């Protein structure tokens, strides 16, 4: 229903000297894709590329790092002599334009088993015209480039595939023995993240999938043996089948728990040709709570801790890390790092982060050979040196070494300690009180750093309040309906509440922002610095109450709005009303006109409070055709003709959204004809529907 709201969450961070982004690509590697094809070789592979791009202030790509990761299966021993990205379409051979560090001679890689992974990073400098051309080309047309792996036997290439841009998804779960069916008493728990990459063909059919399992567990004894770690298809009320398997099993791949807590991490290729696996992979994108993650042990073979997969919200902090930001500043070192720190969280009902995953995406540019020994988030203002609270694990014994001084450091960190979670919740409200720091052997106290955001002490200001359908003339709202508040500094750090709402409830506080209507707390639905979408409290009284917005700096002045018992408002876009055909749930509009006798669904807000549906509660999806939450009776006209109303109810799965099903009456006309919904004596705005 993104079309319904027509709202896009954007984070306004201001200009920095350079910006960074990471884009994922995948390639299905096969001997048959070589030109000419390599025949008689039972080999295969999958290539994953993370392209880390750095742009200047004008948006021009000025450098890039490329992470290569090729998983492969050969029938026996193999020696790799190259791994590259080439410019070229399928069926043609093109030049190498981005190279990994694998090469002939001493730089070759021998694998006596013929099964494993090649992981390397290549760098594209600002002076590499061919490489930058490929980087820009991959961003616009990845199929014009291919991933190629070379060996001593096949120096021209042994397995290759054209690049496809990948979708990326970060999900989380709070794994508990209480979630098992039946519940168990294991004493353990875990915070799990699942990072999913998927590619699709032009018809939307899956062509590949990669799932990264990661769990920080605690509370298990040293006698615990993990015998399974899986994603299952199924709701919280059932024990469903294993459909995506990490590879842990009760035989050779069992894992003994680390006393006091530990981590399990597995990268798993999803067999998209398997219908059950493909269905689960699609479900992770469309309805992740229809799947669950489960950890099994010898004592509890049916499962020891589990949770449904949950969408995460995203808070993104683009920064430019500089030597001058260190305390004291580092003199005589011409170094910097364009970076993104992105926090993915799941939330408690009160809006606080319950757990999180932080991705560090840092692009150091140092003048020469450098060893990086630490990358952290610290508590501390710009003038302070504070303690480390979120640690990537980079250290003197787990360092990143670059001969050129340029690289990308990409780290994914699960948040499970109390100190790290406290920092996560603090930076969500006041990110200027925290900084990211990159350490080296030469500068162990920090070489380049940046606060996560500049200081922003501004109070919120409210400029307008209207119905959430975005018609500026609709200034009256109704209890349980949606309204949009426009202003400035409404929140310091934006996020996607529709992704992270807990248990189907939208919170009244998020990242330090709260809204009251006549002194009553309003659930937050969309939060950005420039506008908020909130639900009018279900018990809001009719009248002209004050709307007040509070961010983590303080409160706004009061802004008067008008609340009535009903204030029907129809959603619309540039083509007309947001009206779907009941037969296939497609949007009525150009190329998809409705006709007399069709049943259509009209989407609106402001139809008033509904008994049994409290503020902030997402309307439950009824089971067995029962349990719908009906609005008060409404009247609908189409082209001035009365339309038979089949039902009018709170739209299942949403908050503050209503859907009214009607039959298009005969004689309503053709072309764009007007639609009006009336509740009581109050008529909605007029929207158009295309009729044939």
C-alpha cells in the first residue's frame, strides 16, 4: 500500500565533501558462459560483488573498492590465476577493467579440494578511467559486465556470469526458548540478524539468493552442542519445515557452545530451483513474520531458541572522517574516509530499540601503506575522547592492511550488550553525542574520525496540519484517522516505523519525537524532519485542540487543528483516486479502467473511531473470514450515481486506513468520473475513477 500514502522517507544530512554508498551485485558462474564455452568440466560457482563507491560533492564517482566473493565447486584440485570484472555483454569477450589481487605466479591460489571461496578486494583509483567507466556502467547497466574466474588450465576464463543488481534486506529476531512450540527451559537466548541478497529476472522470478545467518548467543553451558541453525516457513503458532539451512547438523558440522556466549555466522547460497526454498526467500521480502529462525541442540533437537523474522527500520549516518576531528588533531597526515554508518533496529512497543545491527561502510584514503587496527563507535561529543561502545572487531590481531592506503572496510555488527544497546538508543536521539573512529598502528588512538551528525539544538516548529491524503484544503481530521504535520526539525534522526512497529503497534515516541493532540499522545506512523504522519488518538474530542511536537531538544509551540467525529478523505495520486479492482487488486487508471458492475475498493482515512481498535493498533487480519472492524455506514456516489456499498472497514494490516467496497453503478459515465464518500452528513473530497 505504498501507493496509498505516497510518502517517501528521506534523511536530510546536509552536504559533505564526499559521500559513500555500497551496491550489491551477483553473477551465476558457469563454464558454459565462457566464450567459447568450456566443455566437459563439471564446475559451477556464484559470484557476489559489493561495490563501494565514493562520490565528490557534485555526485561524480571519484574512486571505488570492489569486494569479490566467488564460491566455487570443481571436480578436483584447481589453481586460480585471476578473478576480474570485464566489460562485455553475454556472448562476447571484453577487457579486464576491475581486478582482484589474484594473479599469476606468486599471487595465484591453489585449492586441492576444488570446493571453497575466493574473497578479495580490488581498488579503482581516480586516475583509472577504464575502471571508473565500469563502475558507472555497473550502476546503470550491470548486464553489460561480467564476473570471470581464471585458472592455469583455462587461463582465458573457466567460470563466468553477467552481473545482476541485487536486492538487499536486513531482518532480525530476538531468539528465546519461550518462542519454541512447546516452550522449553534452556536458559539461553540470542540476537539474530539475517542479511539477504536476491536477484531476479525481468519477470521478477528469482535467479539467485544469498542468506547470511548471524547470531550472538548467550546463556548456554559449555556442554551444549548446536545441531541445527535454520530458517523455517511458518507462523509463530506452528512448527514449520526447514527451508533454508545454514549447514549446521548433528553429524560432522555440529558446533559446541562457547561458555558465556558466542557467535555463529554462515553464508548460505539459497537453491532457488527448490520451490520451498524459493518460496521462503520470497516470503522474507514480502512477509518476513511468516518465517522464523531456529537454533537446535542435542538436548532440544526440535529447537532451543527461536523467533519470527522481523523487518528492521534503518537509520543512516553519512559522515566524512578527518584527521582534524581527532583529539588532538593529527598533524601532517593527509588522510580521510568517506563513510556510512547504518543502524538497523527492531523496536519495543514504546519505540525504544530492542536490538540492532550496525553496518560500518568506511572508505579510508591514506597516503601510503597503512594497517588499520580499530573501527568503533564511541560515546563522546566533538571535544571529547570517549569509551568504545560498539566495536567492529577490527584489532591488532584482526587488522586490515593496504599497500596503497586506500580500501573499503565493511563490517556488520550485531548489538547485544547493554552498553552497545544504550548507545544505539542514544544516537537515535542525539547522534552528535557519538563518534566513529578509525585507528591505525601509527595512530592507535585514532587517525580519522567524525561525529555521527553535526550538533542540532533546534526545537521543532509546526507549520501546517492536514489530512494525510495530502489535499491542503482538508484541514479537519477525525479520531483514529491519519493526519500529516508539516514543519521543521520534527525529528533529529528519521526511520521507517512501518518496518519496525512492534507486535502491530505503532509507538507514541520514536527517536525522541512525540506528538500530542489536545494533550493526548498520538501514534507515529511516518517520521521525517520535514513532516510526520500520525494517527489522531481514537479518544480525541471534537473541537480545536493544540497539536504539539516534541523532539529530543524540546517542544514546539502549539498549533491549532480541527477535530470532528468524522472527516472522510480519499487518497489520490496524479492519475486519480487510489481505487483498486477487487478482482485482482490492481490500481484503476490508465490502461486498467473499471466498468459498470465491477467491485472496487476505495481507500480513505477519517471515517471515525472503530470500537475495539485502539490508537496505534494495526488492524488485525481476520482469520476464517471473521473479525473485520467495520466503520459507521457510508454513502458512495460514482459519477453522481449511488453505488451499492458492500462493506466499509478498517483496512487489515494498516493503521488509520479504511477501505470501502462498492459496485460501480450502471450509467455512471465513461472516462474520468467523480467519486465521493459521505459519512453521516460529511462528504469527502472528490477524486476521479477511470471508467470504460
